């Protein structure tokens, strides 16, 4: 059975610490995603397991300064990707 977890991502920008949460199957997957998609001026400090992802809609923490580049494409939820 496929299990997804929520991981707390502690990251640093300009000397300040921030926190966001990401769903992933493992700590390594969460860290890899964060590192691959983060801005160049952000560093990952620590990853911690929060608990299982209950499968519902979860609001992610919104830090005052996003760790991700605004140029990264986001999946649109208002369009069905499988519709042909």
C-alpha cells in the first residue's frame, strides 16, 4: 500500500529560519524535492517527520518568504489533466 507522510522543512534565508511542510513518501524524497526546487539563496536546515498524510486537503504553511522560485510551473487544479 502506498503511504504518504508530511515532513516539516526547516530552512534558512538571509539569516532567518522558516518552516514549511511537504507531503512525500520518505524523508529523502522530501529533502530531494526541496533541494531540487529551492531558490539559490535558500538553504535546507532540517527535515522532520510530522506524521502520515491523512489523504485530505491540507493547507501548507505559508512562510513570509517562499523557498521556491516563482518561475516553477504549478499544476493547475481547475483543469483535468486526464481529459482528452
